[in-house]
């Protein structure tokens, strides 16, 4: 198997650092074809790096590293490829790492043209879906026809395997991670929190157009209310005025929530979070626990929003609607009415948005923990079945092969790098 690789964080289509993978050929049949293929792709992708197992570390550890660090894995189909133990291993590593698979078939009988029915029949059951889920591109050795093959391969390479849709289009779907217990993608947020966030204008990925419009209106309301509160600094007389320090705190809180909303919602749509969800989380049990935690937390923050809003209304509205303003017969009437109505509207939105931000931050932290746990599950099946905490409490040893330990290190390091990037983006909050 061959892989064209680059650093995992490198963008696929950047001309100077594209990482591409060719994978899966039986070396006795396809060495010349794969070398020609590499040359053809190099002409189109200047600066691309290529990993070929026959040129690099030919050990199991080296092959695992090469496949796991490839953006794309090109499987060159020749006679007997599915009989090869190493090719099977590399295919499985590519699937586990969620690499972009590109299937290319030899068409020359002299160089190992495969009988596809026989090849698929001899393929292990867990790998057969590769052939039904991917288009098989014929490889022609004639230069005129070869150009067509290369063009087809380039079309498949031209997609980042971790984001098959653009960032904008991807955000039109709810955030999901890994696989649910029955093979369905698991949504990150519980339905109760989705409803809560819609109520208070926090637009999560997957929200409809009406929700997005409402969210935009909420941001405008929060910003406008912050500006309105600033006017209280210039009217120190009357019961609506507390003291300068308290009013400055209130004004600052409005703009703080406005800024936090912007940062946190951008983070949810970031490449780092998408990568975390799509490639680094595979622990359905913990996913169910997270949804339950989110449901409980939503009930708590909803109660807090209601209690604090009522407390604020009782404490502040009598001051704004005091006869000092209402019976003044001048501009103070508008001052009292405007501030009272704004306070009546903004307080639940303010608290609701703020608690939604805190809930999102908690959820992201839990998702990062799930990514770390997924890495641990790679060490031994016992960890996945019984859980890391249960195994640790037993105090008994588990058998871990050198290869499993290496794969764990790679996965954990990737998850740790993502965690630091996500944390860095969330720090302003």
C-alpha cells in the first residue's frame, strides 16, 4: 500500500503542503504503475509529499504511521490484493483513521488485472463495503487514456476527507460525532438544550433560517440594551440610578455576553471542532451519558434563568416605573418606560444566552474528554467494554501490544493538539 502523506493539520488542497495517500496494491504486480501514478500526481500537486511503504519504514508500525497520517489513501487494485495480510491491515487502518479512500483498478492483464467478483468474494466481510461505497477508477497505461484516469483521481483527491462539504454547508447540519449505538450518527446536544437555545437566540449548527434571524435579532437587542444602559450614567437623579460602579458592571455584562456569543458560536463551526467530532470520538456509552448530563443541565439553567429574571424584575422594574418618572410630565416618562420595557425583555434573554454559553463550554470540554477516552479504548477491548475508570479501580493489568500502544500514542497526541487549539479559541470567553 502506498500513501502520500503530510502533517495531519495541513490543508488538503494547499499547493505547497497537500497530503494525499495511495494505498493498497500488491507490490509484486503494481510497483511500476504506482510509481507512474506518483509522478503524474506530482505534476499537478507541486510540493505534495508521498509515502510509499517500499521506500519508507516497511514495518507494521511504519505502515500504520504512514496510513494514519495520510489525508487520502489510494488503493491500487491488482490480483490477490485482498489475500494480502498487510494490505488488509492497511485498509483497516485507513478506515479507522477515517481517511479518504480512492480505488484504482489495474486494466492490463500482464500486470495483474483483477477479477473484481473474485477479489471482493475473497475480501474479509468487514472490508467488502469499501468496494460498494467507493467508485472504482480504471488505470490505463496508454498515455492518452491515462490522462483520463489521472483526472478522475484528482477529482477524488480534491476533497478534504474530514470535511466533504464546505464549512458553511457543513454548519447547516446538527453537530454529530462518531457512531451511535445502532450505527446512526449521534447528535451532540440533547433536544431539550436545542429548544432552550432557540428560545434565547443561540443559533446552534443545524438551525433553520427563522432561528438564525431570531438569533441575529437577539444580538442586536443585547447590544442595543447595553447602549441604552449607558445612558443611565448621565442621569444620576431618580430611583432608576444606583451608583456608577453598578451601572458600569451592568453595561460591561451586556457587551461581554455579546462577545462570548460570537466567539462560542464561531468555535462550534470551526474546523477543529468538526475534526474532533468526525475523527476522534467513538464511545457511544459516554455519548449517552453526555446527552443525559446536558438534559439535566438544561433543566437547571432554565430554572436559574426564570428565577434570576423574576428577581431582576422585582428588584428593578419598580425603580424604572416609579412615579418620579411616570408623573414627571417630561422626557423622564420616556426614560422610565423605555428602560422598564427593555429590562422586561432583555433580562431572560441575557441570562438565557449566558447560561447557554456556559452549557456549550461544558459540552465541548466533555467532548474533548471523550476524544481522550476513545484513544484509551484503542489500547485494549477491555477498556472499551468495561470503561477506563472501572478497569483502573480493579487494579489489574491488561495486555497491550506494542502496535496498540503506538496507535494509542498517535491518537492521543492528535486529540491533545486539537484540545489545545479549541481551548485557545475559547479562552476569550
